C-alpha cells in the first residue's frame, strides 16, 4: 500500500493533474438539464461513464474525484467506478464534504459541513477503493467580506477534515476557494487569498496535519468576473505564484488549481504561464472540473452518436493542460 506522501506525489507529478467529476446530485442535475438531458440517476451514471472511459485519459489525468453516488455505481461492463479507474492507472478520490451552508452570525457567508461521522465515512470509502478525498470551502469577497469568523470557521473545518483523512489513510485535497463572483480587483483577490492561506496553514499545523501528505487546491488569483479592469495572463500567473510563495510551505508536494468559472482556454493559459515564473518548491498542476469536462458535456447533450466526439473534447482539454504544465 502506498503512503500518503506517495499518493500525494502521484496526484501532482509526471505532468498529470486531477479531474473533478464530483458534482453533487443537485449541481450535476442542473448541469445535465442545462444541456437538455433528464436528471436521473442513470443519466448521471452514463455521463460519468463517458468521462472515465475516455481513451488515454491516464496520460494526463492522475486521479478523478468522484461523488458518493458514482462511488457506488457501476459501469455498463459491471465494474465499479473505482475498480475501472484502478485498471486504467488512475487514482479514485471522493468528495466528502456535504456542502456549504449559511454560517450563523455571518449573513451572506457560508461554512462547509460534513465533519459529523466523517471518520466512519472515510473508512467506508477506503474499503470502496478511494485513495484521496476532497473538501471545498468557499470564501466570498464583497463589502465587509470575508469576515474573520467565516475564514476561521472554514479553515478549522478544512483542517479537521484533513486530519481525519490522514488518520484513515486518505490524502486530503484541501480546497479553500476564494470565489470569482463580484467586481473586486486582482489586488483584493490577492489580499484575501493570502490571508485565507496563512490562516489555513496555521490551522493545519495546529491539527498536526502532515503537509507532505496533502494536495492544496486553491483558486488562481484573478479579478472578480464583474471587475471592469481585467488583468492579462502574465499578471494573473505572476500574482498567483507570488501569493503562493508567500504562504505555502515547501513541504507541500503539489498545488492543483480549481478553475472556478474561468473559460477552459483561459484556465489552461494561466496554468501554462505560471510554469515560467521561476523555480518553484512545489508542483503546480490542475484539478479542474468545468474547465476539463465542460466542452465534453456541451458536445454530448445526451446523444449516443456524440459519445466519441464528447470524449475527444475532454481529451483535448486534458492534453492541453498536461502540455501547459
Ligand atoms: P471547477 O474547476 O469547476 O471550479 O471545479 C473544481 C472543483 O472541484 C470545485 O470543488
């Protein structure tokens, strides 16, 4: 059995990255309906089968994050999803948080839930074939936000989640996402991302989380999507790398970005430009959801005859991201 450090290194090295296919039932249902596909258990299963059976995916994808329902479903050939991934040389991950809920005392802000019973759930996911996990915290930038209480509540939960995963044998992907929603500037995003990451690493230290056995999944430092002044690719890349250098210890093996609502091409360009920002102490890679699978879903639209084209659309993004890094 591989150690946590070996698994973390496998996830981020050899020019590969992680694919996030762990949309909750609610989110996946609205994405399917958005392309005219009925949101049923079976259609969610079929769509996930399309994703994981994409030819040669293992050349650019090291791990796929699954949702609880997919973890328990089977491919049409009868294999479980984790078994099929293992056959392809791809690690199976599991999203273990239960979603972001309104935080008491902080109107408009959320805290991610899912700690109750997590030790037992981790044990079950290990028995089903998972080797890593994911927990996403969301931080909003707005007037007076984020509040310190929202930041601290979220990083506390992330650190307790990470500790429980490591205790049970899963590598935690630690995802504090500063959202792109709003009209904030690049500088504001940098300031908030820096503060969140500093607080996060203090809390991980307090909870005795081993940093060489995690993967950090942050946002890129970008301007809010409604900000009238949008920075160029090089500026986003340099600002993101500067922020991470200021905050992320070198014992973390790798940083795998979320795409957060950037277009697939923009996310790839930013990732590529970051590789030219000088010597880095960690691997910098991708753990995109929408920026990897979005074009495939748009192409497929539930049509049997579009299956192969949709897989090609995913392949194009996966190969482009592997090349970018
Ligand atoms: P996006 O790349 O679509 O932001 O998704 C990544 C993810 O895993 C969100 O939790």
